[in-house]
C-alpha cells in the first residue's frame, strides 16, 4: 500500500470547555455572598434580566414602610404664619429679629418648614442619602499610631522611619521585620532605626512595636514601674511557663513559689496582642445553605435556604419590544448575546441549586448516624463515594461543598466537615471516621483525673480495646495536637497546679 495524502471523514465526541461552561463550574463553588454580587453585576449589565416580582415586591414594601415612618416622624404644622405676625402678637416693642434671629430675611416660618420638608423629601428619595453610607468607620491601628507619630516627631527622617515601622507591624502589633532590613531599605544606619523604635514603643496601645512577646510584656510592665530584675528573669524564661515546668522556673530565676505566683498574676493583667483591639475587620455571619429537619416519621427533610437563592426572570416583553426597533447588525448581536446570557444564567442557577440539594441529600443519607446520635457515629466518607452515588465527577462535588453550610438540630456545619478519612478496625467491623476518633480522644482526656493522666500510648490502647480502632501512638499525638491539647506531662502539671490553688 503506497503512502500518500488523502481526505477522511471521522465522527467523534469530545468535551470542550466553553466560556459559559467554565462560568457555570465557577458558580458551583461560590458562596451566597459571592453569588449575590455576581448576580447583581449581571442585572446591571444585562437589560433583559430582572428580579423576581415577589422579591421586588418585598423590597418595595420595605422601602414604602420606611418612607411612611419617616413622614410620620417628621410631620410638622403648616399654619404657623409669618414671623412678623407672631412678633406683633406679643407687644409693639418686640422686634422680629429678637424672637427669631434666624428668620430674618425670610417671609414666614411656614416657608422655612416647607423648605425643611422639601429637603427631607430629597434625602428620602435620593439613593445616595442612605444613613448607613455615612456611619463612621472604625479607626485602624495605623491611623491611631500615625496621629501620635505626627505629634512626636518633626524631623523628616524620623517620620520616614516611623512610617516604615508602622507598615511592618503584624496583626498583633509586633514588628514583623528586623531593624537591619528596614535600615537597608532606607539606606541608613541600623542604630537610627532602633533609636526611633525605642521612642515609638511608648505609643498607645502599650506593647506595640515590640519584637517578641517578652519585649511586649516588658514595655507594659515598665509603664507600671514593675520591670524589676526578677521580672526580667521571668520574661527571659517564659518557655518554662508554657510547659508548666514551675520547678525548673524556680531554680532558673531564684524565686519562691509565692513570688512566681504573684508575678504570674501581674502578667495575666497585660495584653500580649495589643493590636487586636483595633481589628476593624467586619464579622460576617455564617448563613446555612441547606436546612435538615426531622419529619414526623423519623426521616430527614432536606431543603434549600430560599432566602439566599437569587431569583431572576427574563423580561420577554421587553425583548419582543426592542427586537422590533433594532436598527443595525451590532444592536442585533448585542440583544442576542443578552438573551443567550440570560438563558444561561437562569439555567445555571437552577442547576447549581439542584446540585447542592443532591449532594446534601447524599451526605445526610450516608451520615444518618451523625444526625441521630452525634459525632461518635460519624462515618468515613470521601468525595468519590458521593460522586459515584449522584453520578457526578469528584471535582464537581468538591466545588459544591466549598463554602456551603448545613444547619441541623446539632448545629451549623460546613459540608466538608462530613468528609473524613478512615481508620481501620482490628475486630472486623467497619472503618472508623478520623473525626469520630478525635472526638473520642477529647472525651478520654476530659475525663482523666490528676492522679491518672493518660499518655498517648494509653489512649491508643483504650481506643483499641473499647472501640476496636487500629491506631498508632504517633497518630494519637497528631490528633491531640490538632485539637491544641497539651501532652500528658503538661496536663499533669496543670492539674496539680489547679489542685494547689
């Protein structure tokens, strides 16, 4: 058979990620706040999309109610007459400007009232006059420090160094960069930076511009005139306090138990993170995407939170009206693109809601024991297990469970909370969830007494005997540390100290 060019026709199927398909995938992983912002942008961009009439009616009712309340609160009489008439009613020697100095040059008080009412209408009808838009923002730490710095220094170099130091503070108020780096950046000597830093450490709140925890506490103690040599030794040995090794601490600093107890009481009154008082980040409440409720027959009712689901419609009447008045090809293309985007958005939002409901239903079905009995009955579950049941890809399930929350009678949980790794069983039973094992470790440590502190080996043996969990000592230690539970040595010291006090 000879080689040569030829034409062939083949038919095949392939998946192409179009821009709209990529956008639909992105919508799956958006939380309700991000989704609401995206929909609002589309409403402004696309004239064929509008909110559902029911949602618009609710917004309109709220606006009308607020307007009525404002009108009732600001209603004023209209029949007061002129300022001259009121002045004449007192006596002949009374001048208008003596009674109403602010009314001089105006025809009547009623005119002023009408002006006031008309101004009120302007503010009520103006979208930009929302009082929430004019609330004062919380002062940041940088603003607070820069105000003090402007009063402390007049030298230009010191001001430049101070601003650079402020920019290098972390969320605790500590200096995040070495003075040597700042000096190199500004092309000056390191001692100049340190000199300015020492002066800035007197700023409020006390403790800012410290380079570590001991220095932060020392700044505050110095202001209280309590930074004596013994206290300085204590600050140099804070690691013994962290480990609750008070016997070694007594030997290192040469203090009695009573002295250490008094100094620790003083340290508790200090602020180890002074900048947190200026944390102006707004708190965002977590809102459930799915509600799980128990029905009368003991099964679970699963429903989406309709309050946070965007409800939009396509204005077909407006589309038909505009279609008749198109003048050129560009207008036709624009209107066609708007209709295509509107259809895609409504379909994608509906598909997103249905996918979230499918995934949540499968989670509740598989974790039925958790919803009935709690964390101890949580089963190991993977994304693949859910994806196989609902016939979707793992990546789709991963996107759906991102930033989504389930509300049930046991509390509010992120969807990803229910996906945990498995630990094998040594008695032939089903595998155990890692989260359930953590819960068991926490309960065992909580129930231990001061005379019988459980080591990691002992906890592993108890889990094997009671629950049949095949778990190693290092795994117990890893789970314990992930829950910020100290080791058995530190717990023993803590409980002995509590008994003494």
